[in-house]
């Protein structure tokens, strides 16, 4: 496969994630959309690393995977706590937290 195909795939994955983040109200779907966007950035970094013949993009992608794993643990714990306290994952419901009610 050519690098252009990887660039195209990465942009399509990022676009799908962005649409999922903007269009959905469920916190879990929003989380999955963010993960999809981060994975597309990792694919782009690995592709640039391969094209340029430099290992720095792969190293950054590997470090980014570690950060994504830590973020996943925290975000899933937050989702579980929010669901147990309110029995919903609709993001409109949690606007009340910003109002102080």
C-alpha cells in the first residue's frame, strides 16, 4: 500500500470520529469517537515515520498509546461513576453540573 492510502484512511477515521463526537449525546459513544480520532493520529504518525525513514514518529506513537491507555482507564471510571449516580449517559443531563444545581 502506498502512503497516500494510509493518509486517506487516517483522514477518514478522524472524520468519522469527529462526526461521532459532535452528533452523539451518549458519553460512551463520545468517548469511543475520541479514541477513534486518537488512533487515526497514531496511524498518521506511523505513516510519516515510515515515509521519512525516521523512528521518531513511531516513538511518539508508542508514547501516545501509553497516554491513551491511561486516559481510557480514567474516562471509563468517570463514565461508570456518572452512570451510577444518575442512571443516564446522556450528555445533556450533565449540563446541570456546570450550572451548580
